[in-house]
């Protein structure tokens, strides 16, 4: 899985020992003598991001002289966009609609490429003890969301529009994260909660949640976002990071027993993991301009942004 690191040895005299079993250690010694590039990256603690963790565990970024520091953000895309805007992270793995809305509102960031090229399947949940048994029963219910600007917030509007409800009538309860949703619905709140189908599946299986339906995103679901400051100062480091993660996502489904690894690490049933793997495609290219336009049009129609802007505002060339 690890990429060839010989590019880091240009201009150095490489002794014969470095071409054998000690090659990686010698390269790392050179890199460390030059100084490691520290990069702060954020993402949700979910199965989508396992390729990043595998690359980190195998020192793939260190081999390129990059000290990639991962931080889990269970609150989701709204919180990640805030951290990027505050300069507390350099990169984020963010939901497409959340990233576009945040950038449209002035967040100094760019989408640098797709991460998950397939749609996200949002499960629609109520408390396991709820007497609600259909999506129709939710039309006037409140919506539990992690925060404004999060995927759970934006997708509630899209789902309401798809159902023929009035999106402007939605009312929200802020619950911070998945644990907050569990506590909120268990308290007897008359609300529903939208979160990724397979992440919540164990909670559906044990009766904590009852799922009434699903709502897929109409576009590729996750993108890699970088702050403008990081892009301006370290474009070469960014390119190395993307090369590494793309090498992992290209081969991810071919890793022996990857379904069992996912099942064990994320507490999911093998049958669910296999269904998720079959439906999920990782992307290694930039989000296309047409998709940027389509997402903006949807957000504008829901009064979630103020206008359509040129795709160049959102995309790193």
C-alpha cells in the first residue's frame, strides 16, 4: 500500500544499505533531519475514513515527511467547517453540501477533490419506543440535528422537499452528536433524527432507534477540503497527501478481510459492512463543476444560500 518514497532522497548520497531492508528507516532519517511537515486533519469517527487511519498506521505520510495529525470530530460537518474557518485544522473530510454552503457563506476554503464519490444513505430515525410508524407521521415533528450547517440539518430540508412538506416549517433541536441524539430521543422528545444508515444500524438493531426510512444524497457525499492558507503555503504537501490517500482508496476494497476489519473496528455486522462496501465508491478526482452548480441550485431553492456563485470559488484547480 505504501507509496514509493525515493522522491525524498533526491540530492542525497544513498549508501547501499538504504537500498535493502533498511531503506525506509534511512529515508525517514533524511526526512526527519529536514523537519517534518505538520498538518492537522479532521473527520468523523466513521468507517468512511478507515483508509486515512490505515495510511497513518503504516507511516505512509511520514515516509513523505508529513506529520499528519488526525482529530475525530463526532459533531459532523457543521463543526468541521467551523474549525477550518477558525484555522484550527488544515484539512477536513466534509459532506459535500456542508462544504459548499460554508464556502458560499465566506469560509476561506477550497474543495481539493472528492473523497466518497457515491451518495450517502441517510437513515431517518425515531426513538425505539416511539409510536410513530411511518415517514408521513413526521411531517410536523421537530428534527434533531447536530448543529446548524451540518449534514443532519441540510438533509432535513432536502428530505422535507422530497416528501412534499414545507421545508420552511421545520423546527430543530440541537443535540451535538450521535450520543446527544440517543439521549434526546430517549428523553421522550417528539423528534426524528437523520444520520448515516450504517453508522446507526447497531442502534437500530438493539432497539435504541427505530428507522422509518432512508434518504440518499443526490450527489457524491464526501469531499476533501483545505483552507486557503494551507493551499497557499504548502501546495506541494497537499499534493503528496492526496497522492497517498488516493493510493489507499484505490486498493481499499481489495485489502484481504477488509470487511472483517471494518466490522471489528466499528462494531457493525458483517452483512451490513458488505452491503455498505458494495454501495460505496471512493473518488480520486476533483468534484466536477456541474455538481457544484447542482448542489448550489438545490441549496438556493431551499433558501440555505443567498445565490449561485462561480465554481472557481469552491474548487482548487
